[in-house]
């Protein structure tokens, strides 16, 4: 008999689209974590070639009581495959198995799997239910929560997608034990992000507990995931479709997405680009008068200590500016950045191109 594991719960309050985030170890073996999920004749677990051998059968066994047939689809692993061609593999499977509008999709993997599965669920028969089962730290603290789903385009990251909320998010902390060190560091970027934009006490805690986090201490990871999800729940609950407040969650992402697009998707992990992007955004914040040099140095030291890059690649200032004009926050060709107006508080605003060039000159390798 499976052992019922204790778990914590964070609620996303969106009216009739509300759902729970469950956080705990061994949730995949815990029948309680699946209670009250939609029942259907068929389910499709969407995963990738890395995660499937580790956890697909465990989840498949757990779902046997909810569904008569549980299919598994393994996608190629990596940001480079977050595209139309790979998305169509999900539709091919759904149509090939004769799945109907009650079929439930389960996204078992990191942010790429979660984003594509959510987009497929939003699109198939104009919407079928799905459940997020994130297996990376980055996905547990950020991408699995809030209903943003998308694929990449050669001209811009996450530019094609939909807002579509899951039925539940299952953050099984036990899956983090198999995470490669580089992926763990990438996830820490999204944990660190919540401090400068919202909660300086959390930033203090991260600094004090970074050794425990990098050592995968279960209690430290549980707190980091829970607090990150709590902050994101508050923000998403107030602004589900990113018309205002939710944009602050993109701190570092305007620079980071430019790095990912400019280098080619997958060359840097998303979290690596975001970590470096936060350093750039902090420099820009200083130039705009929001924070001082000491804070920029503090954040830079923390990002570096987490194992993340703090200097951007040598794409050239004009290439950076070109890529950032495609960012979703841009308006009428004007780049808009998430910057800090003080430590623990973020706003969205534009900055003169000359100032951005100065930031790029200070923060990037020179080619």
C-alpha cells in the first residue's frame, strides 16, 4: 500500500478556474494528491525522453484508478524542441488514440513539457483538462503555476500560446533528487527573482540558506517552493492575464529572452538566461534611480553563488535591442523593462536606448 505523505497546499484564487498547488515529497505515490481530479476514460501523460524512464510508470500506476486507459507520450528533451513540430506530436497522439473532450492531459516534466502540454490542452477540441506535474525546480516555482502556456518562434520566445489554467499542480519534491546540478541552479534563478520584486525577507532567507538549497536539503527546498508559489499565487490572483501587476514576474526576462533567442534556444538554460538578465535589470534599475550600487552587487553575488552566469554573451548591443523589441511587453516598438523602483518592489517602464546600451556594455562579454 502506498504511504500517504504529508503535503502543503497553496491555493490559486481565480473564481471558477481556481486550483491547488500541492507541495511535498512522494506525491506521485500518494492517492490523496489525485483526489477530486477529473475522471475520464482516457488520459495522456506528456513527458520527455529524460523524465519518462524515471517517473512515467509511477504516475501511470497512480492514475489507474482515475482512467481506464493511460497513454504515455515521450517528447524529445530540450528548449530547442519547444516548437510547432513537437506540439503536433501531442495532437497526433490525442487524435490517434481517439481522445475526446473529457480526456485529461498530465504534463510530467520541466517547463518545456508543461508549456507545450498546457497549450495542447487549451487547443485540443477547444479545451480539455490538464494537470501540471513539474519535475524541475524551475517548473515547480514558476512555469507550472499561473496558466501561461506557449511555444517558441525563431523570432521570439513564448510568443505563440494561451492563458489556460491547470486543474492542479503537483510539486513532488522527491523528483528534485534526480535533477542535474545545472538544472537545479537554473531553478534557483526563478526562486531568487521573488525577493527583489516582492519580498526582501525572502531574499535574506535565500542568502542564508543557499548552501542548503544547493545541497537539496528537503526542508529548505520545501520552503523555497512554497514561498515562491505563495507569491506567484497572490500576483496571478490579482492579474491573471498580465495586464498589469503580473508583468513584475518577468524581472530579468526581457534581457534573458534576448539571450536565449540570440544564442539559439537551448544553448543557455532558461534559468541561466534569467539569472544573468536579473543582473542586467538590476544595473538598469540603478541607472533609473531605483536601487544603489550596493544592492546591484548583492544580487550579482547571489546569482553567481547559485551557479548562474552574471555576464551576458557577446551578441552586440544592436542585436540585443532588436531581439528585445519583440518582447511581449513592448508597445509600439518601445522596449519595456521590469525594473526595481526600490528593493522588494518592481515596476514596468521604458528606458532610453543609450542607457540600455550602457548596461549591455557593462554586463556583457565583448566580442
